[in-house]
C-alpha cells in the first residue's frame, strides 16, 4: 500500500511539473509572439498618412499589445535614405509595412528578404509592385486605394441616370486597367469608350473625339495625363461641353470635376493591419489578395453641377462627405 502511495505521489509531481512547464514555456512563447519587431515606413507627414498609421497600429496591437512597431520617415536626400535603410536592416523586423507609393517603391527595390505589406497605394499593379490583385506574387501584398470599377460605374449611373456611354483617356501606364473596366461597364449597361494617348499634347484631339461620342468622362489615376496644366484643361473642357467628369480623387472635385469617390485612410490602415496579422500567422504574402477600399465616401461639386445642369440625387446629397461650392 505504501509503495502504491509513493508511485501515486511521484506521478502527481510529474504531472504538476509537466503542467507547470507547459504554462511556463507557453508564457514565454506568447510573450515572444507579442514582442515581434515590425517596421512601419512612410515618406510624408500628411493627415492621410497619420490616419493610415493609426489604423495599422490599432489593428495589430489588438492581437499583439506588446508588438514593437518602429516608425521610419524616409528622408528625401540619398545619404539620409541610405542611413534609414541601414537602421531598418539593423532592427531586423519580421515584416515591413509601407505607406504610399514612394515608400513602397524604395523598400521593395532595396530590401528583398522581408515580407512587405503596403497600404495607401494607387494602382499597385501598374506600378509594378504586384503581378495582380488576386495573386500578388513575391513577398509583397497589401491594401490598395483603387475603388473597383463596378462601384465607380454604379455611382456614375446614380448621379446621371440616363448615361449610356462613358469616355476615358489612358496611356501605356494604365492600359491594363481598360479591358477589365470595359467588361464591368458592359455588365452595368454602359459602353466605355477608351482613347489611348502618348503624351499631353494628344489630349485636346482625344477629348474632341470623346465629346462627340460620350455622355460623360471617367478618369484613371495616370500621372502622364493629369499634370497640373492638363488637369485644368480637362476640367475646363468638361465644363465647356457640359459633360460630367468623375474624378479619381476628391482633389479633382475641388478643382471642378463633378464628383468622385474617396477612401477612409484609417480603414485602409486597418485592412493592411489585418493582412499583416495573416502573414505573421504563417500565410505567404504572395497568396494573400490585395485589399480594396471597404469604406467609400462621396464628394461632389455643387457649382459644377449647377453649371452643367445636373441635379445630384437626394440620397447622395444626404451621404456626401464633402460638398464643394
């Protein structure tokens, strides 16, 4: 009987040791997981960037309260840039989160051995950061600013109920956006007429062609088209011909475009943060689809609407984030 009691006592001690060890080592593992180093890289101090940072940080810290999120503002000069990149490498983050196209370009070209989660990037596919939105490829994915064409065309039809044909200018840089947009437009009962131009000097003739065949204009973010001078010309042309222009950002609406859809940068940051959590959990970035804006804001120019004789529907007026007068 005494021997049985001794065996039972030893077994109980062994069980307590195993449980204690599991708790102890599990605690270390959890703490280690929470203490992960992450680099957050950006190239400006705009309000939109601050909101994106806020969305990223809050999302990650909900799961990893003790995560080491170290921020890096990339300098403009080459010497400062190289020094900052050296600091990032020395920090040795588990992954790098970038905000904006400039920061994403610098990091993706110079640091190849770390997963990269970008945010607040327009046209990541045409920029060369990813292969496609569904299959990014490589070690990079993230949250894009691109609002899907189906949502854009839906709003266009809400604003201009009888619209049938929409014109758009594009260059080689944005050529890959046009074929799928045409398919989406057709599904929405619209015809998208696209005219390719080589440079700004082609814009007047291209607009003359579109004015003869289109009820309104759609725009894509293409730096080869929308320089300050050509943007002014395009907007004045639409006003002169009474054609509604959908801008690719609220800044075009402020300048005179009829309306545009915009993004909630904090929500973009939250999306990037969620993707970062997936990658930290073991997912390959190349297999995580790029996120698109989940929250969309409507902006319109009241003065432009009156000038071209368009009445913005009441339901859109009620939800407008910003009205320019």
